[in-house]
C-alpha cells in the first residue's frame, strides 16, 4: 500500500511537471517595449485605399492611456484613447487619407527600460503621399508599463520641432 502511494505521488508530480512545462512552451513569445512602439507606427500608417485597424491599435494601449498631441503652434490637446482615435479619424476624413494613404515612420528611437516601465523617445516623419508637402518631423515621448507580462502604452506626449525649438542633439539624425 505504501509503495502504491509513493508511485501515485510520483505519477502526479510527473504529470503536473509536464503540464507546467507545456503551459510555458505554449506561451506566446515575449514582446519587448520597442516592438509595441514600432507596431503603433506601422498601424497608423496606411496604404492608399486602406482603413486603419483601430482594434489592433487599441490592443497596444493600456485602457487608461493618455495621449497629448500638439494641435497648433501654441497649444496641445489631451485625449483619452478613444478621443485620440476619434481625432485621428477626423484627420483621415479632412485630408482624404483613404484616397492618398498616410505614412508615419520612425527616424530614430531612444529607449530607456527599467523593470516594468519604459520611456521611448521617438523621432518620426509623417507624410501624406502625393500632397507635395515635405514630411513633418515630430517627437513622441512614449511611456509604457508591463501589465500581466505584456507591454502597454500608458501615455504619449507629442511635440513638433521648430527653428526656435529644434530637436535635442541626442535625438538628431
């Protein structure tokens, strides 16, 4: 009887250990903070005739995220995530982005990651193909937190460089 009990315990441990190993193996690969930021720029860029997939964009953000965008030379506007998406959709409609496409590409990225927090400075260029205007440079200060093992954007603060307010030296090309 004692021997059967020990065998039973060994079998339980064997199967429990196998389940733990299999659960770890089936976990999706760990994503890093920089890939979340790269995904955001990829998702806000669209080809001519395409629409944005806002559900995929939402997955990159923490539900309580804040986005602060430069909306004029003298003002910035604070949005929650849904306000940011609504503002972007206004831009899409006002500038016929579905007919032209829109490109927002990373020029330079400077990450600082510590534990479950990340700050990533991103110099980007935004352009509407065929508009005849040169790409607009900007600087996004991204803040991410790790929640349940996944990086989520908790805030973005945006600024536009001007001749009087150039990019910091460490962020220039």
